[in-house]
C-alpha cells in the first residue's frame, strides 16, 4: 500500500490560493489519488480524484507530475468555511478496499 | 444529506452493555465500510464489505461484530467495550471496492464508553 505524507498543518487568509502537497513515493501503476475534506464531528467528504496531469472541478484543482510521486491540491480563493482537515489517499482496486487515511493537513483560514 | 445515514448520532454506554450502530446508504453502492476515528487521530479502517461479503477485517477486537444483511445496510454490534473504544465511528460506501471509487461517508456515531 502506498503511504502518504502531508504537512500536519497550514495557515492561510481569506481570498488566498492554498496548495497542499502530498508525497506518495511508492505509488503503484494502478493507484488513483483522491482528496477528502473533513469538518469536526462529520465524515470526510470527497473533493477530487486524479490519475495523472491535472484535474479541475468546481471546488479544487489537482496537479500530478509525470512521475506521480506527489500531488498538489489547489484551493482557489479560500474562505473561512474551508477551515478543515484535508486527506490525501492513494489506492486502487487490488487492495481489498483497504484505503488507509494518513494524518491529514489541518488547514486554518483566517479573516 | 450525504446519502449515507448513521444512527444514532450519539451513544453513551457502559462497559457491560450491548448496543448496535446502524448505517444505511441510499446510493446503490456495492461496498460498505466501518472506520473508527479517535480524538486527534487519523481514521482507522475496521471492516470492509463487498456485496454483503466481508473482504477485510483489519485486526479488530472481537467485541466489535459487523453485520451486512444487504448492500444497503451495515451494522456494528458492540459488547463489553472499553473506555478506549470511545470514538467517532464512521460508515462509508462506494460504488465498488477500489481506490478509484470515491468513498461517501455518513456523519458518524459519537460513542462514549463509561
């Protein structure tokens, strides 16, 4: 299973762009990269998923370099409501569903 | 509304009690999961079911007993728990098992063992 490493915490201000990088050096060929957001006392919520290059949706962008050993979640113009823990997961369909969450990155957005 | 509903939202139980947590998903998914989240810790995978068959039992103590009667419902039966079992228990579902099939989580049951 690919292990992920993220910064424990990050601070930002409203209106700024936030980039959170996740390292996954032993990512396998079939692995996808998925990011989740979690607010206190709630379950994590899917944000975005990608395999390579760049993926964009209405809330975020995901940048994956050619070697796929890292990925960067980009949140444009954050607001106070983006304060949450962000998790990066790496996995595919050959692990019996054993998707392992790391420590995550606690993002604090200030006014 | 997340599409995955967990009940109860809060539960306080003594160490000798028996209780059950319930999870229901309305998304037509084939895989369901139980995760445990203790304070300030990452989520720990407990059990995985695919088409009502258990495919993963992540070294969980026998005082936790899962049950999946159909692809829409998942239970976690609790008995003789310890105070360190106090945590947020999260249920999730996905279309199929696999890292390319995003997880959809409920909002959890906050369990306190006294």
